[in-house]
């Protein structure tokens, strides 16, 4: 990664020029850099940022100069200024700082997708959450708690176990343990849903932790992409249901994006969810941020500051 100065054209029709104040670091940025999710190089990494609208192009009515906005899912976020499609920008509530917005907008909407849109969590359910001390985990666990669900978290170290308990996990397992055996010891016949962002290394343990008719929600590949799973494996596990969702399919329509954002801001207003930024890097130090994220040294959320 290199830091370069480029010319930026005035915002075109439907675009707004945004001065970034905080950029969200997400594991998807690593996948893009390594080529797991291919882009044609040279590319500007990053898909999430918060900032201030400085100028709008012809036909833009959703935002105006001076508005504080946040977005996710727009490639090219690792920069100081950019032109963005105005219809992907969402205004940040007065009660939420730019840094917090950049820390939660992609991860929080991902959680909204997981616990409301794919399959609504019910009070009293016990769920299994991998990487429970990570960025998504820091939102998924407390929001699931707010819906009345009990969370078993999985993490890699005792220090992260303490953090996951702080987010609201009632039990925390280390990934070096026999996770399915521990899950069954805690809740008998297995859990009704597993949220698995670790991927290749965790998929089989996730399947073995599910109760009959349970949901295997495999939504990330931090350890590498999941190996193929035969349909018969789902039947053997007890008529399991598997989905591999992507947030951007769930927020493609503006109405859905606004619905998810409203749910997230509401959860923050109620205190159910908060941004937990534990690492800040200068944008110029983005490579160091990637090293930290990939080597499992980060906890909670990370932002890059332009
Ligand atoms: P995290 O902060 O959760 O960081 C990833 C965590 O994964 C690590 O801290 C680590 O936690 C765990 N992990 C397990 N194995 C590995 C490994 N081999 N290498 C690196 N990390 C590993 O990242 P994010 O909050 O940004 O994202 C969490 C997950 O959610 C990612 O997998 C991401 O792809 C996914 N995601 C999916 C979306 C979708 O639309 N499908 C949208 C947004 C995120 P520990 O040390 O405790 O094991």
C-alpha cells in the first residue's frame, strides 16, 4: 500500500464530494488486498467512511454541503476526499460522532442483517458467535442480548474472552477447545443458530454445534474460505439450513439501507449497542492496521484517521 496524491474531479451528476474524517477498517479490506475478493490493481481499498459533504453535483437532493454522512459498501474509502454516489450516503445522528459512525456502520448493519433480516432472533434463544471480541462481535453480542438471546462466544485468547464477556457473552469458549462438545454441555441439544465469520477453520465445528433444523450462518472467512459442504452433510446434521449472506445484497435498495441504518441508530440511542473503538491508526499507517487485523491482534473496532 502506498499513500499518493491524486487529482479529484468536481462531483458529477448524483455525486457528493465527501471530506473523510474517519474510515472504518473491516476484514473485507484484507480480502480485497490479498485478492480473495479480486479487484483490478491499482485500487483504493476500503468500503466504509464518515465525513462531511463539501460539494454536491447536479441533481443531488438527499444531502447538502455541511451534512455529516457515513456510508458502507463503496470501494475506495482509504482516502481524504472522494466523490460518492449521494444515494449511498446516510446522515449521521447528532448524538453519534464521526469516528463512532465509521466504526459501526458496516459492522452494525451486518449485525442487523444477521439478527433481523436473515432470521429474527427470539428471546430465550442461545446462539453461538465466533470472533466474539472482534468488530462485528462487539455489536452482535450486545444487540442479541437486547433481543433476549443468550450468547456463547468463541475467541482465541483469555484476554479476548474477558472482552467478549464484557460485550455480554454469558459463556466464552477458546477456539482451541472442543467447541461442539462444550456447546452441547452448556445447552443440551445444540444451538438454533451459529454466526460464523471465521470460515474454513470453524465451519465443521459450527455444523456440529447446531440443533436439528439449526441455521449455519457463515458470513465471513477470516481463516480462509469454507471448503465445499455437500447438501447431505446438512441432512446428517439434522435438516440444517445454511446461508452465506453478503450485506450489500441486503442494503442494495435505498429503502433497505435506511431501514437498517434507522435500526442501528435506534439501538445506539437505546444503549443496546455502542461503538467500541480500541485501535486508531493514521490513514498513512493502513498497512500496520492490516497487519494487526490479520494477525488477530485487534479487539473491538478499528478506525483509520485521514
Ligand atoms: P474482526 O474484528 O472480527 O477480526 C477478525 C477476527 O477473526 C480476529 O480478531 C480473530 O478473532 C478471528 N479469526 C479467527 N481466525 C482467524 C485467522 N486465521 N486470521 C485472522 N483472524 C481470525 O473483523 P470484522 O469485525 O471486520 O469482521 C468480522 C467478520 O465478519 C469477518 O470475517 C468479515 O469478513 C465478516 N463480515 C461479513 C460481512 C458480510 O456481509 N458477509 C460484512 C462484514 C463483516 P479471534 O482471535 O478471537 O479468533
